[in-house]
C-alpha cells in the first residue's frame, strides 16, 4: 500500500523490542530501522477496504512478522521484521468514503551488513517503498447490503444508487507477511 518508508534511529525502547527477535543483543548501529505504512482504510484496487477496527487488530498481528519481496514466501526473500505497529489517523484527511483516514504503520528492522547494503540503499533511494500485506479475515461484508462473504449479487466497484459496492474486511484471524511490491492493491499517495 505504502509510499511511505521512513528511516528512524532506534532508541533504547526500540532496541529492546528488536532484540526480542534476535539471538544476540544488537546495538543501534548494527541495525537499520524504518517506518512503513502497511495498509489503510481506503477502498483499494480490488474493491476491498479495511475498517479502522480491523487495522487496530492487524497492528497486533503484524508485530514479529517478516517483510518479504513480491509475496514470494521463501527464506531468501525475507528482508525485514516488524518490531512494533500502531494505527495512526492523519488529522484533517478523509477517505473517499468521507471517513477519517487511518493507516497501519509498522516499525521494521534489517541488520546492517554487506548482504543488506543494497537493500537498505533501495529503501533510502526511494526505489523500494510500496508494500502490500498478506493476511486473512473472517468476514468480507458488502457495503451495499451487509451480506457476508459474497452471499449477495452485488459487484465490487459498481455503484448502486449513491453507494459504491466494496467489501469491508473485518475480524482478522491472521497476518502472514508484508511484502515490498511494484504495484500494491491499495492505491497510495504520499502520506
């Protein structure tokens, strides 16, 4: 989803969270940390939309999850790990549905070494910045009629009177991964 990947200097609290996932205690200079917007509550290209409540639940589920490349779940594609996540509202910004805009922002880390140098540079240079999430939800609710999990004939992306049909994604049951991708499902703009 994101166009926003921002490097941040890890403080003591961040290092404590990072070191929960490492086999030895790393120092701040040994890791590269960055903030990344994983997803938001805007209707995406697939005609789906996370609710703010779903984003709040996903924030808990994404902590500890690995960042990969192109949703290819292989160990060679593991690039980063989330050590913290939270939902952030942007004051004054609203979605296309005229609701307060909210985004799930994660803090992630990568060890600094010769093998990650090019990856870090691709983030720093703005080449790698869009991400997409892999997760599962229990309910997909039609915005037009409230039917769950496709139990109606409404078509995502179509207008029904004044209502746009999309599926609200609710009750997340798992977060698998987040991935750097070339074209994410969620439309993005600079946040």
